[in-house]
C-alpha cells in the first residue's frame, strides 16, 4: 500500500458517471434517433476498404519514415511502434532504436526518463504502445542489453503527479503484470499502483483533456482494473469511463454519417447545421485529420477494452463499424492531400485501431494474444511501394485538409545553401516548415544549432543555439559568456540576443538577419557562428562529462542510409 506520504485510497465509489459535454435539444433529438437506428441495424465492416486503408497507411509511412525518424524524439518514435508495430527497417527492428533514448543508471544499466522531453513524454508511453503492438516484453533488445520489462523496472521515477498523465503508465503496468504494491517515486512522495489508479480516476473526473481527450486515461484505467490483481473493485468505474467515451464516439459516428450524405452535407456543415454543432461539441475542426485522430483513439479504446471483457453495447459496436467504414472509404481521397509527416501520429493510432478491429470483430478475446496483435507488424524492407494512383475527386463540404504550412521561399533557399556548403555532419535536419536543426555528432539531443523562420511575426531568418534538456542546462553560462563574441561577429544583424528565460530557463542565443539577406550569406553566417562557438561549447560539454554528468542522448543513426 501507499506510504504515509502518499495519497489515501479514498476514491468515492458513487462517483461513476462520466459525461463531459452538453448537447443542445437539436443534438439530443438527432442522437436519440441515431441511437435507435444503431440498435436496430447490423452494419458490416467493409473489409476491402479497411484493407485498402491499411495498405495506403503502410505505403505512406514507407515513403516518409526516413524524414520522420530524422531527429525524432521518443514521443514521436514510439508512435511508429504503435501504428506499424516493431517494424523491420534496413535490417533492424524499430525497438532496437530505444538505446538512443536511454540513459545509464548508477550501475550502468539503461533506463528511460519519465515525463521528460528526452524520454517518455507521457509516463509509460513507449511500453504501452509496444504492448498494443504485441511486442515481446521479455525479449532482450539488441543494442540495449535489456528487455522492455527490465527497462521499465528501472524507470519508476515519474516527474509528475498529474492524474491525467497516468493512462499510458497504467496500461503499460497492466501488461507488465506488476504487483499492486509496486511503488513509484512521484514529486515529493511515493505511491503504489493503487495510488496511481486513484490519481488516474481523479484526473479522469476532474483533470484536463490535453492528453488525447482522456482516451489513454480510459484505456489505462480499464486495463488496470481488468489485469492487475487487487484492482478489480475499480471495474465499475472503468466501465463508466468507457461508456462515456463510447457515447462521444456516437457523436463522431453521426458526424461521419452526415458528411457522407451528398444530399445533406452542405446543409449540415453550414454554420447553423447539425454537423457544425456536433463538431463544436466534440471540439473537432473540419479537418479530415482531426476526424482520423478521434476515430483512431475511440476505436482503439473500444477494441482493447472489449477484449478485456468490458461491455460494448450493440449500438456502440455498430457505431465502431460505421466510424471505421466512413474513414476507410474517405481515406484514399484525403490521404494524398494530407501532410503525412506532420500528422503521422494520428494515422498511426488509426492504423493500429483498424487492424485490431478486424481481429476483434472475428473474436474479441483473440487480441489479448500478443502474437495476434503483432501479426500486423510491417516489414518495410519487404513491402513494395504502391503504384501512384490519381487523387479521387474531393467532396467539397465533407472535410477540409489540415494542409501543410509551406516553407517560405526565403527559408527554402537558405536550407539549400546550407545543404550545399555544410559538411555532412552538420547537414540541416527536419521537415517542419519553420526550422532546421544542425546537430554536431558529439552533442546530445538537448543542444543544437538551428535556422528558424518567424514567418509574418518578423521579416527575419534567425541563427540560434538552443538548450532543450536539463542535462545541458549548465552550458547556459557558456552561451551567456559568448554573447559579446557573437555580437562582434555580426554587426550587420538586426538583433543579437541571449534569452536566459527561454525553454524553461535553459536559454538560447539568437542572431537575426533580414530575410532579404542573400541565402549564401546566411549560410556563411551560420558557418561563422559555428566556427566561433563550437569550441567553447565542446569544452563546456567535456567539463560536464569529466564531472560524471550524463549529458543525454545522441541522434539516432541505427537506421541511417549507408
């Protein structure tokens, strides 16, 4: 049980119902009629459309996986495992890349920081997604020297006590088979697994919705109640959370049904239309990608909870099929219009959901089997790219595309100039429309050079040095001392400044040049900045290493093209 410093297990057993939205009379009437139809109908999964959607999502990832992995943080990397399994790429499995994100403990054994930019951004996230993908938690991972089970036994310091952050962790712990008395270090206290459950339930009732609309929180609470001995008494509360989430899925199903109806879509998506009202209630934009996000998360939750023996009503089951059919049929038209590298997290959850859904509809209990879940893992070395196909006609009023913010020509020209002049080690990395990293090979992830475009905020291109992790915080003194040197180097700059409060008070150094500056001159300025600052920064990092400081992670090279 929890020690005296931990929260008491004082969950109110009467506080079960969970429904976080209010519906207008028109929405209630529409939903009531829709629910009656769902109970009476028996829709069938369009398996051909599901298989086509699956193939398109595999193909899209095959085309973009290199740029997605380049400079990827673990919170992105683990979504590759969630959506495409412990996939094979260039002769390695994705989980082998975990070694690049781990730190050594006092005994030299790897562990992952929890609730940390350089580790699991959400506690337990990587393990939860590996479990969803059917990974063998006891297999020793090449290059890591540990299994996932061993890794997470050493990763039990959680840097938050926010109950809304406990969903991935509970799901992961349920699949590890931990004992309820296993303890975790939270800020200022130690709690056991039941204490984590209490925090999660309180967070579900009263906390924020920032972590994927609390869907992972529902998943974790359901998994813990179903799979961790001693937590069975929480099952009614878990069912209530599940019911609330699946009722929200009904709203999404009705939206998707209405926008697929060519006779009603324009009226329903008008400012005073039903679809507009339901989207406002769900807090979802008209973007296709936002609907994919909700569909993937709700279906994933429903399938996983259903496989654990939680009740899925006939209406909810039928809604699951309607949601999947609607997205699967729309996806061939909308995926080519979507900025896949920027939205792959949403598509990964959706692929995991639709691959699980097919197995679930055949036999709900079957996806409790790791091998069945792992059966949808991709071998990117073996799968052939799909032949390009014409983009299907767009349905004007159904959705919008999130679109991709295009590189401004000014930044694109600078990137081209940097690529042409920088050594391979310092080639600009990334795919976002407003920046590129330049990462010396001996520097940890948390410190790098960056070229950044402020778009309409300021007509400048900036050359920056960022400190983005706690491990490199001590380097801030060196950057501050470099300010006079950098000011003298760039008398033509619009601005040279040191911002000590940026990035949780870690700091950054900036040089702002007018965006009208010729690209070759900006590239030369970056070379000059590196030439005059890299040596002092290298020396600062070496001093930290000499003191035994673990500086963190270096960029992932395992899957690099030879």
